[in-house]
């Protein structure tokens, strides 16, 4: 079979009826559906198919699934396992927006979070919005950075994703519109080989209200993807990018497998693949990994 449809849900939530419905939907359009391959019992299954393009198959599967909390990803069967992962950090690898949480220590969380929301949904220029938010934090003690980090949690499946891909020879990199203070710590915690983000300027005691220029923005994320792929002699088809905000759209669009993870509407509607229900291990199942091959989270 030339293509594969992967269905993924929270553990125990993928039912036989979901698979049967998706299979019927493919066949109703004239596609051939092969034998399903269970990747994780009641959690992830591959359904090989041919005779349809991936967009056709995906639309049919999503229509068949309806409101069921099941994610569906359709793609060519060849080259599914990727050799380079580029991941956003905030609301992707970690559960929070670290800048918003940092702003809480200045009593500005709601104001900053609203700017973040609009920026991540593509309503504001990212670089200008970042400079505006950082300027609001001028004079904030550096102790707030450590306090924010102590309250930061990894997204479920984050370590499993990075550790599994790394163990299979992939280079895993963080590309964040946030700050190196946090990306360095997240990289060490998860096992990312490199991290790329903005640098907060301080005087040794408090934040100056500035970031080092140029701002690490949407185009910088794309440039990081293309540069790392070139350095490793990889075609972009061998890459995976994941994120949730408008500044992730360029790298998601360029990667061989670009995934909108629990994303803002503008991103979810534009990405070829999206994960709305499962955790980050869905990106491993999308690459054909079986549960037994996945590292502990």
C-alpha cells in the first residue's frame, strides 16, 4: 500500500468502531484498505491504503470519525520515520506560555497573556509583540525566572518523543519564540540535542526590558529547520516540525511532516496534520513506531 492513515487517541479511547468507520470511508471513495497494524492497543492503529491521495483519505476519515476524540494523520508510507525534529516549546513541549507565567511575577500576566494570544493567532506581528511584552518586564528580578521555571511542566509524551527519536538516530532541536533561559533547561530535561530561542538581556540583577536582536521569529524557525537539514544532508521530506502558534506555520509547512499540536485555529486549519486529542507520542505513532519501541516519558 502506498499510503497510511494513522488513528491515535488517548490510551483506551481508540475503539474498533473508529477503525471500521474510517476503513469504510476510504472504501466508499474507491480506495483500497489493507490490514490494520496495531501500534498500541486501543490507542494507535495504522490503516494502509492506496488509490486515494492523503488529503482525500484524511477528509473522509475525519468525516467518519465525527466528534470522536480521535486524531487522524494520512501520509505516504515511504519515509515516515524522520531524522530531524524541530519542536516549538511553549504550549507544545511544555504546557504553559513561559513569558505569560514570568509576567505574573510583575503583576502583568493578564495583559501579557492577551498580547500572547493575539500574536500566536497571527493577529499581531510576532517580533513587535515580543518586544512589547518584554519591555513591560523591565526591572523584574532575575529570581522570577527561577520561580517560573520551578512551576513549568512538560507536556505528556514530550520526553518519550525526544528520547525515542534520538535513540533512533534523529537530531532533535527546540526552536522557540521564548527564551534560552527556559529552552536550555527543557532541552536538558527532555534530551534535545540543540535549542534555539531569544536571549533576554539583564544587568545581573534584573531584566533590562530588551531581548538580543534579531528576534527569533517565524522566519528564524524556518531557517533553523532548513539549516539543520542541510548540515545533516537531509531532504526536508525527512524532517518533522511541531508547534501550536502562528510563528510555527512556516516550519510546519516546510517539514516533511508538519504537525499542529493542540494548536490555535489559524494553525490547525493550515497544517496538513494536526493532533487535538492525543499526547505527543502521537508524533511517534505517526512515524510508525510501536508501543514497545517508545521510550519512557
